[in-house]
C-alpha cells in the first residue's frame, strides 16, 4: 500500500479531520502518528499457484471466486481488523479490499467508498493468463460486491473520465474522478528550452521489469482505510 501515491495522499488528507485506521502492508508511517496502523502480510510464495487453481474452477463455478477469497489468511485478518475498527466508513483501496469492506459494512452498517483506481480487469490484458483467469475473477468479484443488496456504495473513485464512463455503463455506478497526482514540487525552469523537434519520448507511468514483478507490485497495493 505504501507504493500507491493515491492512497498516501488520501491518508494525508483524511488524517487531518478523522479518527483513521489504516489496514494494509508495511510499517506505521511517522508522518501520521495519530493514525492506527494494522499490518497484514504480503502474499506468500506459492499462493499465486493456488489462486490460479481456484480461478480456473471459477470459470465453470463462479462461487469458487468467493471460496478462494475467504480462504486467504491475510484477507480474513484484514476483515477482523475492519470489524474491530468500529469505523463509520470503510474506504476500500482496489478490488482486493472491496469484498472485505462490503462484508464488514454488512455486519456493522457502515458506509463504503470504493477506490477502483484503473480498469482492473484489463490491467494486463496483453497477458493470456490474465485474460483467461485473472480478469474474469476480478470482473465477477467486483460486480458482486458493488451490487450487494445490503450495502450501497456511498462513492466510487477512479482516475479518468473514460474509465468512469465504462464503469457507469457496466456497473451502473457513477464514479468520482480523482487524478493520480503527487505532492506539488517546485521544479526550476530550464535555462534553455528544448526544441520541439528534439523530443523523442514522453512517458507517464512507471517502468516494469517483468509481468511477474508487475503483478507483485500490484498485489502489494491493496489496503483498506477506515475512518470513524
């Protein structure tokens, strides 16, 4: 979770006015001493293989997605932390935190804010394994927990208008668009402007060493912030 600037900016904002509990990976951040931190372990080695087995079964029996999710120890631990927090609002960061927030809200009557980030089910659609197993699992779980009959989402967040429009068409949910913007930094101007004809590349994003490394990074972003 500490790798996601979006979440860190939200913690910075919410910690000013709310009694905030953060459930996720990593150690407490000294910038916010008043925040309650509840740590959950990262995905252990070998867990991905078991996950893909469940996802394969899920193509035939969609209930297997839920069966897999609630067998994962770190998700069950996060759920226990969420219940113990006594929060009035659960902020679910990414699709992996959504079932936890909705299930906890079902028990406590709290509201849920879902931070979807990008369009998760097609995050790595160029990968055949993702298209066949992982994307369909995200699609089913996201649809199931955004349409829970007992928990109405108070808000849904994403990062740009086209993704918000797609979620509106597919899930019937209106999303607030919040851009991925870091803390402003004063950057001195160049002494000499670059000639337009010399620009070779403009890159917005981050470098990825491999699909395996990218998947690990993506998984480590999941977290649940709760406020009371």
